[in-house]
C-alpha cells in the first residue's frame, strides 16, 4: 500500500479535517466492530473519526 494516498477514516468531529489511516494512534475491536483513535493533523486533538 502506498503512503502517498493513504485511505481516509473520516473527519475530525471538532474541526472537520480529514483523518487518514496514517494518523491512527490506537486501533481495537469492540462488540460492534473495529474502533480507532487518531490524532487530528490540524487541531492535534485525539479523536474518533466521524
């Protein structure tokens, strides 16, 4: 997989910046499926992409 165009996970719920797979800090499984925490490249908050 090329890091030139990493897949998008969604957007930051605070500033609407696109969150990419390269921004993931923690990925884990829940009863309802996978979940992630990522660092927003714009506001630098740790978020769950929407």
